[in-house]
């Protein structure tokens, strides 16, 4: 079946006249169209044989001329297709056969994708013409036989063999290294223009500085022949960031991104069509320690819906100690980054069964704006403290992710006070950072949940950098810190550091 796409503007031409009759839409007659209407002919002459959008600068393209006057036809419909294509694109031209250049370019992209190969378009033009007769104005349909137009899209140079990262990752040797080879993940490189590579973290590097050089610009010995098509930072830009714009003609300095002390590697991705890059730090496993078996788990579309090694994320249980022993509070919590549009739910084990989401009572005290029929759908991205009560009633509460220092190491001592709050990151990759410790002392940390004492949500960072949640466990091995130091926390992979 032929698929028609209606765009808002114009495409093109025909060749031969066609005199088929069409019903008089304006004033249907019992006897049919008049003889004058039957004799109305449309002739079409293409005015352009080929177009290269890399060099064509005019805002419109005249595709054809016709013998019909503006009073007879004030516009034309052009159906554009190609050999072997089922899909077509429909545009409309003005009375002179002009179409907006951008609309014609969009049509080629829709039909063939963004590869800048020369394409042959087949164009069929028709119109509803008005003709004056003795019986009054009569409308008839006329269609010309198809004609062809060669078209070539504008696109940047993309090396189908990929790119090689060079920089301080290997001391600026500026050679072709297989471990730094950025490759495409398949398909037409202009329709799928992303290239990526994962590189190991480099000891001693605090800021990575790199460029990416096309494979074609290295000589047989592996040295760089030309820097002219290298990906660099844009001219005049010197920012350090995990994402940004690129120059594809080596117009600026090095692309820079900060080392993450918890990262084991970095995945670098460039989009050669949009000239953009992203860097994703890959952490060396999850170090989270929970001193009590979890009572509740979270999964969702960001965790492969329970699949793989990290499909179920444990929540930290809140357990109350009494003189008789431990009793459950049916309450768990977690600090987690949620992405806009992300979907998730909870289960009382690391597997499906008795799971729940929006069926629980939802309390939003942090502006997350949850929605959904079954799964909880995130309205606003950000860091949140989620408190979940899983008893006779189920309650899911979203809170601000406020973390406190506690004890002699902080100015507020053993009180929950704003002066002891960690900073809250604004992006997923940033960390929570404590105020500076006021003196040499043992360190303790917590979140504050209504109805519970601070020690019921207590945790520390161990000397080897793991976040250790006490839950119902006994007193944890104490860690001493020095005045002037701060604590950083990465809740994504359960790591922390005193520095």
C-alpha cells in the first residue's frame, strides 16, 4: 500500500498533458462537463534537472512551469517518490511551480534518510483547474505524467571507519590506538551517526583532554596526517563538561571533562551529524553495604525491569530496637536519581510478586509530580528521598534528599540542623558534599524521617570508600575524620570519600 505524507509546501513537476475529465465539484451538472471544460489541457515543463543542497542558497526552488494561468490554477500538488520506494511525500507549490527549499530538502530526507548520496526523485504534479464556460466556472482535475529530479542532501563528512581518540589518555602520542577506536553501532552512518568507545580511567589524570581524528586521516604507520577534520572543542570554548558541542573542523582546543574518582572507565560518544558529544563515567561496581536484609526492592525501565545483575535496587530498612529485640517498622527508604518519564515500582523481594506502584497512597512532598496507572511515572527529574511504608496500607512518599552530619565532627553536634546539611546535586553525575568538619572526631550521618530517631537511618562511609547503612545493626565501627575535611557521597554506586 502506498503511504502518503502531507507536508505543508511544494513539490514539483510533470511532463505531458493529460485531458481526463473530472466532475464539476462547484456546480455538478446533470449532463456532465461542458465541451470547453473537456478541452482544457495542462502542459508542464520542468525547470530544474538537479539540485545539490550543499551549494543551493535560494529560499525557494522553481520546479516547473505550466500553461495554466493563476486564475485557472493558483497552486499544484506534487507527489514525490523514488524507484523502489513505497513511501511518498506530498507537497504543494504556488502557481509558478515554486517550493520552499527547506521543504524539498525535508522530503528527500524523509524518503531516503540523511545520507548525502545523489537520489533520483519521481515527481507527479496535479491540480484542480477552474475554467470559464458558457454554463459558468467549471472545476476539473488535471494530472501530468511523472518527471524526475536529481537531488543530493548536504551533510558533514563522516568517516565510515570511525574515529580515534587522542589526548592525555596516553600522553598525547597522537597515534592510532585500537583501544581508543570509536566505532558505529551499525546501519547507514548518516542515519545512525553515533560513534562510541569505552576507555579505561587513567591514573593521575584530574581533567581529561582529548580530540577525535577520522580513521582516514592517519597514515599507514599510525601517525596523524591531517588535523583538519578532527573533532575538537568549538572555537573560543574552554569548558570542562560531560556533554557539549563539537567543531568537526578542529576549530578549537581540546575537549575537556573532569575525572571521576569512582570511575573505572568512561564511555565517549559523538554524534557526527549534530556535532555533539557525551561522556559517561562507568563506576567500578556498587559498594553499598546494608547491615540488615532489605525488606523492599525497586525496579523499572532504567533497571531492565528486574533483568541482569542490577535489576533490583534494595531499599534501606528502618528497624526499631526495643528491650525485647528488633521489631519491624515496615518502612524502607532510598536516595536515588529519577529521570523525567522514568517508570518504576516496588516489590518485597528481588523478583516479581506482590509488587506495587501507583496502587499505593502517593505523597509528593518534593515536587516530583508522579503519575501513571500502574507503574509510577516520574514527572520531574532530580534526586529524591523515597520513603515507603509496606504494611496493611502502602504509602510511597517523595521527600527532598536531605542528608545530615551528626556528632562531634559538626557544628550542630547531635542535633538535626541546617548547618549540617550536605549540598544536593542538580545533575545525576554530581555528588552530595558535606560541610567541612569542625574538629577531629568520629563521623556519623543520617537522613531524617518523621516518626523515627536519627540513628534508625544512620550510615557512615568506611575507610575503603563504601557507604555502610546501619539499618537494625548494632553500633558500626567508628571512623575518625580531621577538621577541615569534607565527605562526598555517591548514592548511585554506594561510594563515598573523606577529603
